[in-house]
C-alpha cells in the first residue's frame, strides 16, 4: 500500500468514526415519544378496566353497560358505520406505529466531546445567537441575523461597507470558526447574504 493510499484509508476511517459519533450524539438527544405513549397507554388502560368491570358484572348477573353502549356493542358487520369506523381505526393505528417508529426531531444541536459517555447539546436558538455575535464581530457588519434551515445556516449581514466580497469571506470564516470552536456536530453549509444598510 502506498503512502497516499494509507493517508486516504486513515482519513476515510476517521470520517467514518466521526459520522458514527455524530449519529450516536443525535440519537441520544432525540426526544422520546412520551406524550403519545402516555395517551395510548391511558386509553388502553381505561378500555381494559371497563371490559374487566363489564365481564365481572355480567358474571354476577347485573351488567353495568348503559343501553346506548349495549346497542353499540350489538352492532354487526353488516352495519353501514362499520367500514368507516374500521378505516378510521386502521388510520389511527398506522399513525401510532409511525409515531413509535420514526424518531423525533432533536431540539438540541449535538456538540463534540472527547468523552464518549458525555453527551452535550446546544439549543438552536442559542446557536443562532452565538453565530450572530460571531458575524457581528467582523468589522463593517452593522447587524447580523442567523437562521438554521434544512441543510444550511443562513447568515444575513447588514453593512454599508464597499468591500463586499472580502466582507462575505470574513463573515463566513468567523461563523465557520465559531462552529468549529463549539464543536457543533451539524452538517450545514454556511451561506452568507449581504444587505445594504439603509441611510
């Protein structure tokens, strides 16, 4: 194996390791589906207790089901409301399965750490404020606004400077350095947009 191949293999292994580390951090910071789980568990528990009470009451000869509910339980498959209700139940079941399977969106941006057992994160609003401060530290920038979009970090700077090309590079460098300094594990492209300061 040549030296170039060894370097490439080493960088590829390091990239795979970083990708795996980022995946683990994002997985750890993903919110659980607690509200949906609590709602489903509470509904199933109430239904199960109701069925148990009705079975026990029927065994003793005095069912507790009200007449409207008794008519509902006497519904047959030939009733016109059955297909619609079945379709609604199937749709609800598919939605609940999707909620259980699909992970939630992380509320925090994971930060790099030397300790594999330590997971840290920064809120998206905190990250946007930090990056806006970094952009405003560049000479010639009057104001800066940062938005985290899907796949990119948009930095809008307001300036009255004439050296726009150099200013855009400096702002991009300042924001990139701040991201690297924080160790933010996000694969967003930094896009800098310029707006002229109104006189």
